[in-house]
C-alpha cells in the first residue's frame, strides 16, 4: 500500500510540474513573448553541466534524456526508434512532455494554450538544449497521436 501511495504522489508531482511549465508558457504569451522565447529563456544554458560533458554521443544524450523523462513524466510511454551512431529517434507512444492521460491537452487548454503553443515551446526547448552539446534535436508530432524526438549530430560539430 505504501508503494501505491508513493507512486500516486509521484504522479501528482509530475502533473504539478507540468502545470507549472504550462503556466510559464501562458504567462510569457500574456507578456508579449512567444513560446519559443520562453523556451530559450529556460533551456539555453546548463546542458553540459547536466550531461557532465560538452560533446556527448547521440546514444549517450538520448539515454540521459530517457532516464529524465521516465522520472519526470512517469505516465508518458516511450520507446527507442531507429538508431545509428550519428542519429536516433525516441517515440512517445502514449502522451508527451506537454500532456498525457485521457484529455492530453486539457491542462494546456485550461491555461489558454493550444497544442500548437505547447509543441512550439517543446520544439525550441530541445533545439536550445541539445544545441549546447553539438547536437540537433527536434520533437515532431505525428497525425497518429505519437510524437517522435529525433536527435542527430550537428553539422557544425564536424567542422
């Protein structure tokens, strides 16, 4: 019973974290900024410190992200897609970092945000974060309800 309570509490904490992040996007929009502006504000520094290095391999970076996603977003289902040395995909099969559950976009809607606002924020957050590590990363929503995060080595890294 204690483990069930701990899991329930952790899921509640994850929802609170999502609510806080979505409220930030809504506040930025109300203040005249775009979702991309807010993503740059939050995610343009700190990646190397978080990774423990400035130039991780794609697989290394993605493994670290998967670990974080499973901790911070316990209700989101994900699986590794195509992978090679230079690029890889992570597929969000149920929910995504912007919402999950029966009404995936309900919390965003309650804050005056649409799926598009959240996806724009998420896309730029990954670009800004991974770019610090010499990587390119971009989540792309699919029409079937999944989202694919692709990560690859930046061309600038090879120059």
